[in-house]
C-alpha cells in the first residue's frame, strides 16, 4: 500500500496513517503480510516536518495494533 504526503497537514497525515492501518488489518485478516509505506513527496516544501509527524503516528499506531490483536 502506498500513500503520498504532499504537504505538512497534520489532519491529512493522520488520515493517511489511519487508512494505511485499516487496510493493513484487512490484509492481515486474509493471512497475508502488509507493507505499510507512506512517503513524503520530494517536492513538499516542509519535508522534514511531515516525515517526523508521520513516523511518530506510525510508531504509536503499530504499537496499539500489536497490543490489540496482531500477532506474527
């Protein structure tokens, strides 16, 4: 799954992270391994900011999902 972050919008980035993990849950339910891969557009004027924010959300979300129901 691939999403592209084009600007430093915290609400938009949060939506992308949520979407990625919702799709990942569906893929796991089918007994497959998801690849969660959002990227920040190379032309984003504030590239470091959305990268830091999305990384923080992903780490938090992955921890929550692992504790809730994911097992490998």
